[in-house]
């Protein structure tokens, strides 16, 4: 396997996407400052609770994702356990929502909260190449996985399936 193919198997579209995410954060944060938009006004307690929740989410998505990928050969097998059980792209979800939300709370930034909208659009487009790679590699098994899991959030189909499964126990 070539170095490029190994890189694609391990990292997918992540490095490029992370760089563009940083640029989007930068643009939205400094545009907010340039426009003189007042900072988010919230109590320290609420801010800390929000930061803890978002950071715990990120730890689960990133740590759990890394753990199950390492356990399963990172890109050699289709992984549908751990955070991948709920969503197809837990690393990118952590970046889009957990990291963006944490930064917004940390910096009291409305601009960073709003940046989640273009980030979601960008990442939905950016992961198409990775999903095509996965479809080519894993075929119908990945197609069925796509039908019941969302890119970045659990889908209603997944929640209904889990409720049905839990009710039959």
C-alpha cells in the first residue's frame, strides 16, 4: 500500500478539514471583534457546566473513537461500535460541535457559536470523499450503516431502532 493510500486510510479528510476549521474560527471570531459585537453574557457557573459537558462529549467521541479504531486495525475493518455506533464521524463531530462550543464559551464568543453553521455545511461536503472511500472499501455494509447513522448526530432511525431493541429485551 502506498504512503498516500495509508495516509488516506488513517487520516481521511481530517487534516485538511481541521485547517479549514481553524480558518473559519479565526474569521468568525475576529469579524465579531471588528464589528464590536458584545461578548456572551452568562454566569460563571453556567459557563463552567457547559465547558465540562462539551469537554466530556469530546473525550468520549475522540477517546472512544481512537480506542475502537486501534482495537479494530484503524481503517482495516468497518467499525460500528463505541461512538461509531451512533454517528459515522465522531472525530469531526467533536471538532464541529464540542470544540467550537468549548471555544465559544471560553472566549464568550457569539461569532464562534454562529461558526458552527458554516462548519457543519463545510464538513458535510468535506466528508463526501471519505464516505465514497468507505463505500468503495466496504460496499453495501457501509451503505447500510449510512442508512441508520447520521454523519455527526444520531438519526431518528437509529434512536427508533435502539428503542425497539431495548423494548424486546
